[in-house]
């Protein structure tokens, strides 16, 4: 068995650079695809052309969040008895792209055939459910595959690909603005969906290029512990999720900084584009730094630093009203969002035993993703009760509670693993 393990590690090293490159390409394309099929902007805008129902429009982000999270425990349980991963990845990725192709064909055929609003919405939501449910089955296998294929410098992979992908996303955002401003919706949307589909096929080609090395079944003969594939019985991980969940409230402020800036009376609507660009650039530029720091010191430290910056942004927004202050606020908010994004998956590698990554991934996503999804609704209710300043103070103080809890009650899993 030792020889088998040594041979496995040798094959992983042999394919390391190849897999690193193609996994980075796939991650870069995600940003491009997400901008063109954003469940928060583009897709709700498309649905709005066929219905005035706020409920149906609200289903778009809801299906995105639930579709990406609910299947994960089932996939984690399924993968627990399987040694290979790639064929399941390819199947889920194919179904994702079939859903995207459905969006493209619908956008082309709907005006040509004059499909009714009801039929258009039925087809649209069927494709949306297919795409996002397939994503939910994809994520645990993808995280586990990456953990095996990229045994080191995963932070750098995410950092570099997030940086490049962020630049692509900014370019896609500019293209979206141009297309929607310059052409009728029936002409602009097929182009947007077509570009997203093309990017998804580049991503699919990258996935097909990944080289899988199936590990030896060393654990098959071992007795499973009571905590095996039960991540919430890992007290350090469960405590981390609690305090990381509290930090989600820092995302409330990000939704309202622009509104408050405009309400001060000293800032014009033209600044919205500048704020958006500043935040996007700050998110993008800092990614390689986060990847390097996480690889060296552990991604829980990236979470803490991101929280500090988010708290500072919230408290500044509660107390300062100058244009310069809001520039700083959007820089801090962008860096915070970038840090939280890059740690969402990388902390799992540090908390989870190597053979339980799908289960830990599912637990993390189910604990945090729906919470992030409903946070804007919670934020709206809080604004009605306390006003914007009160919400900024609240998010800053609750975020501080999460930071203190994580600092004193959660052990750095990277140091614990190395020890």
C-alpha cells in the first residue's frame, strides 16, 4: 500500500502544473459567465420584460441560491463511497451548460416565434433550475477534485485566476452597459447570453482537460470515527461557521453605501459609475495578495483582516459624509468582499480531513449561502426600523462580535494541521 500511495503522489505531482493552469482558466471564465448571467441584475431584468410580478422576479436569485446549496449534502453523501470525481464533474458541468444554451436559444427563438409570456417564463425558469441545480451537484465534487489535484498553493490559484477573472468581469460589465444602452433588448440579450455560453464552453474545455489521479482506497479498511463526514461535530469548524455567519451582516452595508452617498447632497449620480469601478478594481487587485497570505498564514487570517476592513467601512459610512470618505469606504468594501470570496472554499481545505471535503463543503455552503441571500431583505427591514446610519452601526458592531469570537474561540486550522 505504501508503494501505491507513493505512486499516487508521484502522479499528482506529474500533473500538478497542467491541472493548475486549466483549473485557473475554468475559474477565470466563471467571472465572465456570472456577469452575463447575473441572478441579481441581467436575469431579473430579462424576466421583468415578461411579467410585472415581483414574486417571479424574486425567484431568480432565490433559485440561484437554493439551487447551488440544497443538492450539496446529497452529492457529498453520494461521493463518500466513490474514489473518482471527474466523470461526475463532467456530467454536472454538461447540464449547467445545457441550461445556459437554453437561455441563448430562448432569447433567439422567443421574438422570432412570438412565444407567449407564460411559455417564455416556463422555459426560462426550467433552464434556470437545471443550471443552478447542476451547479449544486457540481461544487462538492469540484472542491474535492481540486483538493486532490492541487495539493499546494491553492490560494495562489484562486488569487491569480480571481484577479484575471475580475478584469474580464469588469470588461464584461462595460460591454453589458454598451449593449443594453445601444440596442433594443431583443438584440442585446442574445448577444449577452451568447458570449456567456461561449465562455462556458471554454470553461467546459478546461474541465475536460483536467487529469484525474484516483487515490488508493486506504481508508476502506479503516474504521470510521463517530465524526466521519459529520462536519458540525468538529467543534472548531462549527464555531467558525457561527462567527463567520455573524460577519455576513457586513454585506448589508455594501448595498446601501451608494444610496447614502447620494443622499448627502454633495455627490452627483455620475459618481455611481466611479464607485462601482473603484469597488470592482479593489476587489480584483487584492486577490493575489489574499492568495499568498492564505497559503502562508492560513485563510482564517484573511477572513479576520477582511472583517476588520468591512467593520471600518461600516463605521466610516455611519459617521463621515465627504466624497473622499466614500471613496475610501468603497475601497475597503471591495477588499472585504474579495477576501470573503477567496476564503469561502479555501478555509474548507484547512478545516476538513482530506477524505471529507465534500461534506465540509456542503455544510459551509448551506450555513452561509442562504444567509447571504436573505441578507438584503433583512437589510431592507432594518433600514425601515433604524435608518441607514443605524444599520451601519449595527453591521459594524455585529461584525465586530464575529471578529472577536473568531479571534478568541476559533483555532487557526492551518497551524493545527501543520502541528
